């Protein structure tokens, strides 16, 4: 009975488009992490993660998202900006570098 209610809640939620994709339990993710991640990346679609039948997470594939290129581009822009600011060769705190790279607020 709870499963039917759960499915109705998902169908009405903003995650409705994801409901038809793969769903994995926390146990599956824990015991078969590499396989689950591979399946998610190969499908190219997000997967729902459940704990005791309740949605707890949404894993989104990044295999083709060019994340590395975006991070490297941001890093190069930051280095370029530091070079023009005359900070080459200076020691910078990790928090400052993280903010400059847009990795932390």
C-alpha cells in the first residue's frame, strides 16, 4: 500500500520525469557502487536512491558533462587574473584559492 502512495507522490512531484529512470536502494549503492555508477553514466539519465523505500538522493551522470573542462577553464581564468594582479609567486591561503576558483562561497 505504501509503495502505491509513494509512486503517486513521485508522479505529482517535480521529480516525475525522473520516476521512470533507474531506482537503486542504499544497499545496492553500497554493495555495488562501481556497477551502479557505471549504469547511471551509461544510461545518461539520473537515478533515484532510496532508503527504506523513501527517496533520499538523485544521482546525475557526469560522464559526458565536460565538468573537468569547466573546472580547468575556471582555474585558468583565476590564474590569469592573479597574474595581472601581481600575485604570481605569492602564497595564498586555500580558502582564498577556493573562492577564486568558485569552489567555495
